[in-house]
C-alpha cells in the first residue's frame, strides 16, 4: 500500500482523495501542516507550492491539488481565486451568492463553465508527478442539492448539480476524480520506473 501525505486544509478534499485513491492501493494520510499562501498564477503552480511545502515539512511524498471554477461569461473567473471569490473567510453560501449575483441576467445558453483540478505529487528526492482533470457544465440559476461542497450546488452537469449527486456519481465525472485517476496511473509508472533502479 502506497502512503502519501495530503497537502490541504480542506477536509472535504481529503475525503475525496482518500475515497478515489483507495481502490488503487494508495492511502492518503492527513497531517497538521502550516497554511500555505497560494501565490501561483495557475492551478498547477498552486498545487506544486502546497505539495512541495508538505513534502518539505514531513520528509515524505506529498500530494496536493488546486482546483476551481472557471465561468466563460466571466472570462474564466473566479479561477484560481475561487476560494477567495467573496473575500477571505467567506462561506460557501456567500461565494455562491456573489457568483449568482454577478451572473444575474445571463441566459441559460451563456452560463457555460468548467471545474478544473491540477494534482501535484512531490517526492523527497525532488521528483514530481502531475495530472489534470476538467469537468464541463453550466451554472444554475439557484442552488440545488445538499451534497458536495464549494460551488457544487450551482454547477450543473446534465440535469443535476454536483450537490444532487451521490459521492460515487460525482467521483466518476468530476474534475478531481478524473485528475486523481490519471495521477494514480502516473504514480504506477513512476513506481515501476524508479523501483527498478533501486
């Protein structure tokens, strides 16, 4: 069983990492880590910052992600600022309220959006693995559903929001589910390559 430290303070993300990676024989360990300022201009840069810091602090392989919502009508916003869209410390409800207010008057056919997830795993030897995933959808006119977190209640895929899907349904189509499955493939290749060198 492969063990990885997860570099995030988001409990919901930790649970998704653990749930999605467990079938691939990967155990994700949650440890107390200092808060990392996300100064990157891209999801990939922020994922690298967090994974590098977690690896440096623990001395163990660490995986992290950065993800967010990109709305076409807003030219890709909120993007890397998704968690801070309504200001630092704002609740999910406040972020959703701001998004819906900004999109007021935008018709259904112009509310296309996507969730993006960038994964980075950093090893103590300096090597790293990356993977990305996207999920296309659109923004609903009002929140629906009680599952998920973040912008899930207003992100529609087909006729349902992410918050109306079960964890299993969401994992199959979500940006993070796609990215983590690709990551598990890359980790397997990494292990096969470098274990052979030992």
